[in-house]
C-alpha cells in the first residue's frame, strides 16, 4: 500500500510541477523584445537565436503538455462510462473552465481598450466601439482574427479544452474499441496536416488530449510511463530541436520537424520532470504551483504588455544585449508580479481569487 501511495504522490507532484513549468514556458512564448526587424532569423544575431531556441523551440511543448494532462485527469478515475459522472464533470467545468474563460477575455478586452485609449498601445484617436467591431464583436470571445484565437489569445487552450470535453463520450468509445490505433491515426493526421483547420478544432489539441485520455482510461502510471522514456525521447528530441531552429526560415522543414519535436519533447519534459522529482532534486513551492492558472490567463494581454512597453522605453536601443535583456526581464518580471498578486489575493481577497481562477 505504501508503494502505491508513494507512486500516486509522485504522479500528482509531477503533474503539479509541470503546470507551473509549462505556465512559465507560455510566458516565454509570448514575450518579445520589440526588435526593429519583423522577420526572425538565426542570421539576425544573438537575440533572434535565443528567441527561436526558447520560444519557437523548447517551449512549444507547453500547451500540448497541458492538453495531455487534462485528458489524463479526465479519465484517470473513470474505469467504465457513467453518464452521471460525466455530467458532474461537465457541470464542474462550467466553473473551472467556462467562467474563467469568459471573465478573462472580458478583462483583457477592457484592459486593452483602456491602454489604447490612453495611448500606451497604438496612436491617434481611439473609438472603443469601432475597435470592438474590428475584432469581430461578440465573436472576439471565440476568434478575433489573430490566428483563430480569442481576444485573450492564450485562452485558445481553454476554448479548445471545452470543445474536447464535449467530445469525451465519443473519445471514450473510440479508445475502448480501437485502443492505441486511434492515437496513432491522430498522430499521422497531425504530422501530415490533414485536418479541419478551424478555431476550436486544433489537431495538436486533439492528439495530446486523446493521448492523455488513452493513458487515463487504460490506467497507466502517468509518472512511470514517461519517466522510463525520457532518455530515449531526449535523444530523438535534441536533433529535431536543432533542425527546426536551423531551418526556422523554411516553413516546410520547420513545420514537419516542429511537429515531430513536439511529440518527443513532450515525452522528454514530462519524463525528465518526473525523474528529477523522484530524486527530490526538483521541488517546486506550492505557492508557485497554485499560481500557475493565474500566470496563464493574466500574462499575455495584461501584465506582459506593460513590462514590454516600459522596458522598450528604458532600453530603446535595438542591440542584441538590449533585446535579450528586455525579453528575459519582461518574462521573469511578469511571472513574479503575478505570483505576488496571487499571494496577496489569497491572503486578503480569497473569494475574488477563487472567482478569477474558477475554484470554490
């Protein structure tokens, strides 16, 4: 019994660690030092090289890991299909997913329009109604025209997760009848880009969520499954990472290698984190873990733009040093400020915090 309790604790701790690590990765993806050139290339200097390796390379595994964990957690305690259990889960997601999704899109919309009105973003006369209509009106909560993402663009993950949760009865039936064949088929569709490219129906989301569902339905040990594979997946992921960064300017090669790297990178990161946790080398403070959701929903359109705007004026020169400094400082400062806000709200306004992050 003690062995199983230890393994369950390791699994849960590893999942919690991954949530914070991946939230920080997402911040790095969205941070940018506002360089003078608009096209990233390894030939442009140190900043572009660092940005491509981190934001366009290593960190692309973050959201797929979120999808995988979500799929696993949906079915890890559900051996047989029960509609009453499914309905309970869906009702709970009204609070944990749908409510924060609407609230943070609305907050982002109001905050961005205020910044634009005060001249911090853009210039000239600002008309909030015209801007809202340009973004698609009420549809901005689903797709405001910025690559199929909502107004608070990182929340495409929550939008697609809501869609995937609605598909879980079909996913359960599919996995029960086809097992790993369905996951393999999705991987081939994902690699070949044979998919319906519509907001809410992302191939990457379906692949990793259903992979997580497969592991949960078949009661795999989440930690053990990935921990055993991290050295091998790392051997595969490293040359793919080098290739995708080296051929960043080549859309075809970059696209294929990125998709292959994403799968191997997900296996490596999850397994390596579980390995470090099992050795007690990696122990992430509970406050950091708890603040992960707030980091994810609040960084891109609220905190990060303010730091970027400020740093751009403090360090206006577009030298490599200045751009790297702006990129890293804006990212780290954004994470620290949101953690501080979470800590203060947890102490002085826990009900507001619970409302904002979708908890009781």
